[in-house]
C-alpha cells in the first residue's frame, strides 16, 4: 500500500498467481473521503473498504463490503506470514462475528512484484 498519484489516494499493488500458474500484476486505487474512515475503490462504486491497523510487518488487513457480501483480507509481502500475524487476523475477524476462515494453499513460489 502506497500513496497514489493524486492527493487523497492510496494504491495497492500485487502480483497474483492464477490457476494456470501465470503471475498477473494487479493494482487497486482507493480514494479517501474526508470525514470518513471508508475508502472508495476506483471502478467499483458499490464497494466499501476499511483498513485495519496491524502489528504484522509487511502486512495489511482490510474489510471489503458491497452488494450482498463482506470479506476480510490479510495481505502480506511474505508468502508465509508469521503465525502471530494469522492469529491476529483471526482474532479481529472473530471479534467482528466472522466465523469462517479460509487460508489459501501455497503450493508454488510467490510471484515477483513488478516495478511498473
């Protein structure tokens, strides 16, 4: 997560491994709204995003909600975040009454983050 190209913007960049094994760069631009803790996702006016503080190095926690769904996400620069990071995330989601927890398997090396 970094500042965007304009004031009141944050940018999240990632490289995601697809089912076919290819790495695909992705970018999300969030707009900050004065007087609100919610972030608006560019290109997704129905989606609301909230950032949560985390003591986990290289990681962020966020909650996305839109038409009929809510999900919490833990992003980390490490393909295998420290177990205390995962426990912190599970504790947050449990306090907010989320019971299901899905950890995606890591069967391949992490994708390299592109510089552009």
